[in-house]
């Protein structure tokens, strides 16, 4: 047995050396990027949440289990890696003990002879084998050759995936060869429980040589597998827990991150474009967390299959956005990590590769990819390893907007209007209070300090104050609050855009300017509690203003109205005999996990029959307005709002309800097109949940 140990240990040293060299390379590449101290700080500050995330996301496979049967198959294969580590412990023990004593009958101390452990090892191996069969069937069924763009594996490196499945299969059959042979030679530590190993033993001859061969094959396959893994997309086996650990969104996508240069939040008053990093213009501008995203992508395509841009035939695939950056990073890595003397001898071709822009006609990412994103967050929500695609997109947009001045021309009009008039439409600030004149009660317009008896500031928002359809929601909410006896006031002309369109477009400077202006106004007025009807304003005020020192208690109007109904301060009485389907706004749902309250309100309205669309809640489909797309033309593929309305029409609704002024406009436009084409009934309309509620609360 001495020769067996020598072969096994020499092979182990060689494989670990090769794997270690690769890991060192990956570490050096990641740390060559921008620092991200906020990631470490967040993990330290939220230890409890991070532990829960590891248990739920990594070990519990929460996201993957939503995708059955592939999620179930992955669950068993993943747990096979953990549990079968005990088999490898036994294998190395047998290797060493066989060399010392001549009898490889090693067992793990204390638990190594328990039948339950033997059963668990065999069970998870058999379950993993069934999982491999399921994976193979799923990949054949969803092959890009059959489904084209409809396959979530479109663009993935399929050869590598099949190789990994083959290697896992090799791990399992060599395990049973080794264990079955050990049963026959009397070296197996389990007298019962290991049902599959016992079955295999019945068809194998009793042979010490066969046991040694099985042992070496089992260890050898694992070592080859290790080297393959650290050089492939299956690196996620090791990096996924790290990526989950340094993710910053345990309970929703929430805020966009502020711009950072060298790990510090960028101060625009002192920033120097020649020295500071403005977003991401080249691969070296990526933070180490961005590189960790590259390493962790499993190429599963779940993000791609849920992306509204991809589904409507636009060039954006969140998966390929990550993979294209990863492939480019690996291509330039040898030069990026080279010493100063080595760099002096670089050819012009190498220098051109290093300076290759991330975005552009000849860049890594085509501009149409970048500007197709709605920031809906479906990609991040569905990613089983917590890759943050939106952060990548926003950083690249920031560079394009602020350094290259390269962005869709129509968005430039919106930016000028924000800068000059404080709203995207360029309307006079005095028009912000005109909706109040249409009410039959007074609404306090706060021009200095909040009166003591006013509980909430009603943040009306640009759309809610200036867009005719959204103003109906504003008036409905105001009337409901008045009926419920909730004291509220508005800023009127003092309110400016929250800055969401500017930030999501990439114009961080303008966002900061607008946000600081609003924070100063809110703080001077002594505002503590805010209710907002626009999910984009809600998300910005609640999650992004604290980055600039503006911390308030912010609720969405559906949250407050649901609470008032629950308390009995609002009582729906008039039946609304309609079949209604509800559309989840992305920035209310996925970004802030507000799913229940709008539905709770509708459930309390007599006569309402609700019918969910196929894609709802966490898998809800975007209206197409987020990410500043509200102010950009949609020239490629099918319009996203049309796709969503087509889905709504499959429920044959009398009304489509939502809780966002952007969604109200986008879905309304698509429904009007359908009416004009004779594809929707003339009575079909889109209304806010608040409009349904006020209609029922006001009897008669």
C-alpha cells in the first residue's frame, strides 16, 4: 500500500499547487481593481443578517428552489459536495493508514462507524446522481439550438458545463467502486446503513488491488476536478458564499450606491477627472466586488430569462454583461498584473487592449446594451449567487454620462429640465400645487416649518403634481387621508424632483445637487415622516437620501392606506364589481418588498375579483419606465409596456391596477394602443389602488 500512498500524496501536492497558483492569480486580479471598504463594513455591521443569508441563500438554496426541478437537483448536488467531503476524509485516512499498517480500514473518530453517516453518504451520492440526470435532461430540453434566445443557456459556455457534469459523475462512480471494494475486503467502516455501497459490493470481486485502484481513482478524479473548477465557471462553488457575504441587500434591492473613487465617496466639489475614478470606463475601474461577481457567475441564465429587455428582443442580457466583462478581464489580466519594467515593453496591440473602453461601438459592451436596462432588478432578484448587475450598469452609465457625455439624446432634455426647472418635464414649479385647487378641502402648503398638528409630509412627486393621469392618484390619496383624519401637508413649489431619473441615468452630480436641495428643505421644515405615491421617490427618499444625511420615516401610500383600512379609519363600502389584475411596480416590489399592502387594500373592497398575472410579485414584469427609460425612446424590439399589457390581457380584466405613476402612464399608453387596434375592450382602464379605494370608501 506504500506505492498507493506515494501516488496519492504526490498527486495531491501537484493538484493543490496548480489550484493554489490559479487562486493567487484570481486574488491578485480582483485586488488590482478599486477598493470597496463599504462591503466589509456592511458585513461587519450586519453579522446576524449575513449569517442568515449564508444559511438561507447558500445552504438553504432559497432562490434556486423556486426553480423546480432544476433547483431541487442543484440542492442535492450541492449538499453532496458537503457530505461527501467525509468520504474524502475517509479516503485520505485509508491512504495513509494503509501505508503505515498495511490495512486501509480507517474510520472517522467517534462518528465514523455510525450507520446513519454511511446511509447519508450513500443517499446523497444517489440523489446527486439523479440530479445529474435531471441537469442533463434540462440542458437538452432548453438547448439554445432548440430555443434560440428563448433558452436561458443562450450565450453560456455549454462545453464546460457538460465537462463538470461528467466530472461529478466520475466522483460518484469512483466513490462506489472504492466503497464497494472496501466492503468485500473487510475494510469498510460501516456494518449497515450504506445501502448503495453494499449493493455495489455484490457485483464486485473481492480484491485488494481493486480497492487500491478505486481509492486512487476516487482521489484522482477529485484532484482533477479541483483544478478544473478553479479554472472554470464552477469557481462559484468557492466564491458564491463570499459573494453572498459581501452583498448589501438582504431584504430588497433598495438604493443605488454612491459614486466612489479609491474606495471613498466622491466629493464633487474637490473631484478631479484626471485623478479620480468617475464610474467605470475601463476594466481596471471595477471594484474587487465587481471582480467577485465575474468569478461567481454560474452562467445559469436565470437573470437573462427574467430580464424584460432580453425578453422583448433587446441586446441586453444581464448574464452576458457579466461574462463579457469577465472574459475581457481575463484577456487583459497578464498585462494588467505585469510589473512596471514589463509594461515598458508592451506592444501597441497590448496597450490598445488595456485601454479598450468598456462601453462603445468597439468596446466590451455595446451602448444599446447599457441603455436598454430599466433597473427593474429582476436579474439581481433571480441570481442565486447575489450578483449585482445594476451596480455594474450604473457605474458604466456614470462614466458615459459624466465623462464621455454619451447617452440617448432625448435623455439630455430631461436632464436640462431637471437642472433648470426641478422636474423632468420642464414645467413651472408653481404648477406643483394646482391640483390642490380641485379639492373641496384645504391642504396646507408648507413654506417654512411643519405645523405641530401635521403628522405627514405628502411627497407628491413630479408625476403626481404635473402629469394628468398621475394627478388622479394624488387627489385620491389626499382625499383618503383627509377622510381618515390624517393631518398632512405638502411642499408645493418648494418640492423638487427627488433626483431618481438623474441618478439612474448616471448623472450622479445632478442627483446629488437635487437631493441636497431637497434635504435642506425637508430639514428646515422639520419633516420626520413622509408618505409618497411614487415608488421611485419612495425608494430614493427612504434608501438613498440617508447617504447624504437625510434620514426620514418614509412610507408608500399603499402601506399607509392599508394600515388605515386595517384600523377602521377607512371603510370600503361601495361594491366594485370588477375583475382586476394588479401590476407590481419594480421599485415598490422587488426594490422594497412591498407586495402585500396593495393586494390587502383590494381584498377589502367589496365585489373586487383579483386575478394575478403569470409574472407577479418577485417575478413581476417591468412596465419599461425605470432606469430613466421613461424619458428615452424604445426603438429596439417589442415595447416592454406592450409585452406587459399583453400578459395582463390574458386575465381578461375589467381594470388593471397598480401603485406607481410611471406604471400608470406606461400601461395606459399600451392599453390605448390595444384599444385603437381593437385588441382590448373600450372600458378597460389603468387605475391606482388608491383610486379603487376612494371609489369604494365614498358611498353612493
